[in-house]
């Protein structure tokens, strides 16, 4: 988990600090990282693919038996039944089967899901409103969006998300009991460097001042909340981390 933790700047005599003088204020160009988790193949996906394959075979046999046996032989009496079964099986696999298992990202930028090549939907830690754990999934809820992490295929990622949330925004995970998920495995997931965030045009959380230049931006190293350099509060308005 250490690779994903915020960079802690130690400063003496600079106001409110945490235990040991740790300050979580960082610039946008400071190094950040995250872990990429590939989904684990599941039985549900295998059954879905098997069902579609069988449906395709039945449909092919039904079409051949219905229209391509030749005029002398005529249509096969079982051909209509094969077509009906193929349609029903294909519909069941399409409606109830498991199709997409997308890679997940967890780290300094929050929780992300890869929807396509180069397309990552993220919820920053400062935007997390609640974590909800059920028997099937851990759901990260944000403002107007949510990312559901299925435990069957993404248990290492879910464990990492819960551990990170407890460290960064503990109030958002307060409803989940300790030990509800296994502790994260430091060997799980591929550690990747993050590019600096795009912050120009956004507003300071504390003062609502427009950040016109990216050099004016300051970030909370714990939850990623954004501040203008002239409006940094003593503690983060979102996670209460000491900033100066």
C-alpha cells in the first residue's frame, strides 16, 4: 500500500501539522501513482460464452434444416424447435450473462474503471460520498456517479479500495465493519505512475477562487482536494489532513 500513499512533506514551525510534523500539501507536479488491477476470470463469464456458442450452433443447424436441405428433402421437423431454443438461449445469455470485466485503477487519483482504450472513468477520493459493501460488490459512490467493484472478479482491487478509503477519507467508509474484506496484498496490481492532473479552470475548495494557472494549484496529498496556493487552509476541508 505504501506505493499509493500520499507524499508527506515534513516542515517545522509551519502551523498545524500531524503527528511527527507530517504535512500533506503537495504541488500538482509531485509524483503520484496508482495500481492497475486486471479482472479474474469467473465461472459466470465462461457460462455466458458457452451459452452464446451453443445458441449460435443451434441457430446454424436450425437455419440449415429449415431452408437449405434441398427441395426434395424439405425442411427438417425439428428445425423450428432448434431456432426457438437458440433464440431463448441467446436472449438469456444476453440479459443475464456476465460480459464485461474491466480493469480497475486505485491510487492517488482515486478509483477508476477502464471503459475503453485511453478512457478511464474516475472518482477522486475527495469526491467519494460513501462506500457500500454487499455480498456481491463494493460500490464507490460519488456525486452523480458510482463504480461497482464485483468481489468475485476484483477482490484484490476491492480490498485495496477499502484500505485506501479508510486511510484517506475514513468517514466515507465508517459503515463498513473492520475485517469485512481481506487486507490488501502489496504484490497485487501493477504500479503505474500518474500524469499531473489538469487543474486550470477549476476552483479552490476553500475560497472558490479560480485557478487560472496550473502553478497556482495545491493538492491535498491524502484525498486530492484542490486549493489555490493563496487560499490553502490549515487543514483539508474534505479529509482534515494537515496542510500547513
